[in-house]
């Protein structure tokens, strides 16, 4: 399957999840401006394939916005490595997601039927199971890649050697072991 088709299937999985989870989401109390899950959850997971979609989206930003997000991502990574619970780098001042249309699945699956108020989201059990299924399918769609916190996945993809090799479907684990271990990334099944 070529990369274009894989990316298309990622979007299809997002859409499938939205359709299947709809009956449980009708009671959601989430609203624009409430970004509790972008601030308090601490881990925004993504696969490398999802990371590629986000990087492509960022290519449409102007130089200043790119420079700014790169700085925020750097700070975010450093704080996360120091164990600090940080707000997502993509959350703007109005508490809106700057990459909403391409946000990863870990963000799409989060909603709450009760105001979080720092207590965490309350999600229907069936929606959790559905989310686990889609998460597994996203990883299977990206057998040569990795999963992990979004900012770390983007960092890995910014490594020219990794990106080139990954896009060809083969990369050497030893070349990136340091990054994989430091950022606690999960290497998918088909990867080295
Ligand atoms: S990517 Fe967007 S939706 Fe996901 S945590 Fe960050 S700001 Fe929130």
C-alpha cells in the first residue's frame, strides 16, 4: 500500500470512529474553549503516520508561525523530559487547537460526559473499547513506524535520515535507539 493510500486510511479510521462513537458522544459536555484534555492529560499520543499528516499541514503555515511552534515544541519536549505536566504545544491562547483538522487520534477519542474540573474525563466504556480498536488499527496501518508522545514523534520525523528511511520502509533501529529510548517511543511490529 502506498503512503498516500495509508494516509487516506488514517482519515477513514478517524471518520469511522466518529461515526461509531456518536451514540455515546451525544451526552458530551465538551465545548470550544474548554481544553482540559489538552492541558491536564499530559500525554498526547500519535503514530509516525499521524505525525506525517501534521507536518504536512504545518507546511501551509508562514515562517513566523513555524518558528514559533518549533520553539514551543522544543520547550514542551524539554519540560516533558523533566517530568513537568505541560499544556500541548498546539493549544493557542484562546484554548483552541491550532491543528484541529489533523489532530491525532488520541485527541479525537477524548470527550467527557461530565465537566472535567481537573478530575479527568468520563468516557463511556464502549467508546473506550472502540478507541482501543481504532488505535490498534492505526498502528497496524503504520507497521514500519513508532508511536509515542506527539512532540517526540515530530522530533523523530524531523530527523532527515529517519524520515527518508522510514518513507522507504526500512530504518536502522541502532541509528535511532537513543531517541527511541529517551523519548520512550514504541516501535511497531514491522519496524526493525
Ligand atoms: S493536538 Fe490539539 S486537540 Fe490534541 S492536545 Fe494538542 S491542542 Fe489539544
